[in-house]
């Protein structure tokens, strides 16, 4: 049987931003009277195009059965669509063996799986794990936990002052006990793009395993896993046009076969006695219990949707958005964009601070203009400490954003700045902050 996943065809579709926007229903609403939504928070979670919504709806409405267990039509249909989604992920990543694709709940769970299974069972006290100062807490806290438990050395490659990650910093942090380099493909704050190919080269020469946190990198770049050949790669469905609740751990077959499961229970076993169990083969050995079936199917639809556009056209659009954002925000006095000044080292994210206003105030006031951004530490407290700021405001861009939206962001920020300046010049009515949401 051949099931349609949201009607996403295989033939290439030229990238045209207005046609793309038509596929994203949330973009066609006013969030406040007269204020259409300008969504600049895709690094937190992306919007989902209609084919993804349709794929999830179709599973829920038409064949909401469990996978791998039933012999009836609906269960067979669900199983086929679920496994077909695994193929879609493998093909998006450029890997042939789809058994190396494990469905998880997201990047966080994928990285925890590597920490709790591979690191816990394969590393010895005194071994080291190397991360960078860029990492999201999801690619830091699991290593802290396993390092404490096993007596491992957790090492940091330091950033330049403009948050670039240079090979020299990785080399400086290396010891002959480093067994794993766990690094982001793109920072969720500064947009920094680490030199992944060079990191892979170095790691291969030294026999070090590499985990790539592709939560931000994969939605914006063509990460050809076959070419890059990392040992582990993690990403989340919801940041790449798919639904929440599903993500992927890709790992090399020999590693997955040697690793113990990190969750146990139904579906991941082939034989169970009162005293012991025999594990299923990969990928199911790592998919205990009922997986996020509809979400995985919808993730397959998301990846097919994205893959239908020529990758270089999407990348060129997002690069143009980034360059425009830097030009527009760069004109505002007192606004500082954090991260690499060399935009070739940066993905489509502009995080900034403004002298006059706390990032939370900026986010709240921008919302009144219909503009959704994010403010806070973005789950990267050590990075903010390195940048010497408590928090930042982050505008993040995706294929459905336009230059005009970035112009609106610039105008709104200018009017917010003017408001704060007026308040400062009238101290009696000048609160230091308008709002102080908890971090
Ligand atoms: C770089 C990076 N890694 C990991 C994560 C965690 O992703 P999730 O919350 O989907 O598990 C995020 C989320 O913002 C991220 O930006």
C-alpha cells in the first residue's frame, strides 16, 4: 500500500516565499487587533505547514491504531506509515540504513539516550567528554550527570569574544582521554556554526566519537550525514516544521548494536522469561513502549515538505533574511547583536540586547506589535555568562519569513526604544523594568 503523507509530492518545487506562506495557517491571523502575526520564534519551535497538520489529522482520524502489534488493517496501515516516516528521516539525512534512525521524544531525549546508554556503559573513570561553551543545556546537563556518576572529565572548548568556535579552541581542550566531542551544529542563541567538517576530521584522526546536536542546524542546513559521518546526531521534529513530542537519534549501526537500551519494556524485546529478556534488533531495541506514532508520521511529512524545495534556494532566502536583520538592527543605536560578526559563520538567528530595555520587556512590547520573539537565557546559562549578559532577546528566522517582517521588527524596536528614552527623561514615572517574568 502506498499512503499519502499530506500530499507532499517528490518533484522539486521552486522556492517562492509567498507560496510557502500560504502553506502555514498561523501566519494568516491577527494576534492583536490590526496586528498580523510576525513569527520570529522558529528557533523555539517552528510553525507547521498544512501537509504536516493533515498527516497528523489523518492518522488520528482515520487509522489511529498502535504499531507493530496488531494484525488488523488499521494497525498494518499505522505500522507502514510509521516505518515509512523512518525512511523519510533516513533519506533526509542521506543515510541508507534506516535502522540507524531511532524515534525519540526530541533532541533532549536523544542526547540523554547517548549519555545514559553509550557513555554510561562504554566510558571509564578518567575518560573525558568535550563540549563547547555554546551548548544548550540539553547538550550539557546529561554529560554533567554521567560525568559525576562515572568520574569523567567534562571539558569545554572556549569561544572567541564574538562567540565563534575555532578549531584551535577544540585542540586546546583536547587530551588523550577525550572519548567524545558533543557539539551543536548551530547555536540557538548566537547562530554560531561550528566547523563541523574539521571537527569530524580531527576526531577521526584521534579515534574520538562525535555527537552533533542538530536541533537548530538541521532545519537550516543540509547536513549530509553520509558525508559528515558523525557517530551520533540528535534533532527535534518541532523545530523542523514537524510536531512536538517526536525527535530522532541517529547513530552508527555498530554503536547501536553494542549499546544497552536506555528504556526497557514492551516492543523492545523479542523474548521475555520471568528472569530475563532478549532485546529486539535496532531500531526497535531503543523504542520501548508505544512510540509517538502520529507525530512520527507527521515528521516524515515535514521532512518531505522541506526536501521538496531546492535546499540552496531555502538557504539563500534564510541567509538574505539574516543579512537584512543585521543591517536593520545594526542601525539602531544602543542595540548590540551577539555572536559572530562574520555572517558566513552564522545561521539565521539574531540575538541582541538593548541598553534601554531588558530583553523581557522587549519581547512583551514587541508582542503588542504582533511580533513574536523570545527573551531570556534560552537554556544556555553558561553561554550567557561567557557573553557577560544575563539574558538576550532572540529573533529567529525560517523559510516563511520576509524582509518586510524584519523591517517591521526594526520599526517596532525603534518605537520601543523611543518609549524607554522618554520614560528615562521623566524619572518620576520611569520604572526600571516593565515586567520581570521568572527565568
Ligand atoms: C541547540 C539545541 N539543542 C537542544 C535543544 C532541545 O530541544 P528539545 O527541547 O526539542 O528536546 C534545543 C531547543 O531549543 C536547542 O536549540
